[in-house]
C-alpha cells in the first residue's frame, strides 16, 4: 500500500503522527492516525476554508509548533511526506494542547512513537 492509498483511506482523521521508520530509510514511513472518541473532545475550531490544526514539525532536534487552517489536510500531509518532514498534524480542540505537551515532554524525538503505541 502506498502513502497516497493509506492517506486516502483515512480521509477523516483527527490527527496523524508521521515519522520515518526505525530503520531510517527515506522511502519508508510510519503513520499513526488518531481519532478522538469522546464527544466533548470533538469540538473543533472551524473556519470558512477548513478546520484549524495544531502542527508540530521536528527535524535534527529542532521543533516547530504552529497553528494553521487547512483546507485539505490530506494534501498537506502528502506534501510534508514528499519533503521528508516528520511531525504531527492534530485538529485543534480542548485535548490537543495536552497531547502536544505530552509529546514535547519526550527527550528524544524517536521516543514520540511511544505516545502513540501505548
């Protein structure tokens, strides 16, 4: 299955963490899709062209954290993968800040995976 197939299959994700596989091959990615199950967590900030997302990008021990309104989050994700960029895209909601804080509390970027695998 290609990245495009996987992203297209998961069209309505609340968040996705994406990183290169542990082997570090440029063409192999690990994607973990997140779904917020509780109704109170599913109150998202909506704008005319799309929802607001919290985005965390990391590379070489540097983290960039920002918010953006995305009209097509799937296309945005595909573009980041094409640029070999690792990170997290998460719909902004009450719980998103806590999720981001938990991730940023990890000491090594490869430990981010543990947040999603547990």
